[in-house]
């Protein structure tokens, strides 16, 4: 009986071992399947990581280009600032020149006004002087005309006398 009990126990153990082997095989099969799925996922993830590296490289290139462009833009902005400072200086000089010109124009206007006011007085004075000189000349002319008339008369008379002789 003890032997039967041992044999039964051994048979039960063998059945349990067989079930355990079957369960272990199922579990290993599931683990293999999961590992295969994980491997596929890893390959997919590696592909995405590779794509991300490529994209990252492109982004780095674009960032580098942007840095270069920014450097050029900063240079151009600096040139524009320098030009603006130069233009502001020229505008300031022009304003100063305009101020001087406005002062000179004001002086010219004042001189012109004085001249215009004094011109009529000067013209009247000149005309008076000329009139006095003309009066003197007129009297001189009258005297000369009288003398000339006398001379002509005398010459005519003498000519008449000579012709009569």
C-alpha cells in the first residue's frame, strides 16, 4: 500500500509536472510573442529616433542659417544706424545753414525796404539837381544862341555888302 501510495503520488507528480511543463511552454510562448512585439516596437522606435535625428540635424542647419542671417541683419542694422547718424548730422547742418540764410534774408529784406523808401527821395533830389543844371545850361544856351544870331547877322550883312560892291 505504501508502494501504491508512492506510485499514485509519483503519477500525480508526473501529471502535475506535465501540466507545469505545458503551462511553462504556454508562458514561454507568450513571452516569445511579447518579445517579438517588443522587438518590432523597438525597430519602429529606432526608425522614429532616426527620423528625429535627421529632423534635428535639419533644424540645427536651419538654426545655423538663421544665426548667419541674424548676423548679417545685425550688420545691416548697424550700417543703417551709422547712416542715420550721418543723415541726422547733415540735417542739423542744414538747419543751421537755414537759420543763417533766414537771418541774411531778413537783412536783405530790411536793406531792400530802406532802399525802396529812400529811392524816391534820391530820385527827387537827383531830378532837382538835374533841373538846376539844365536851367543853367538853358540860360547858357540862350546866351550862345543870341551871340550866334548876332554873328550870323553880321556875316549876312557883310556878305550883302560885299555882294553889293
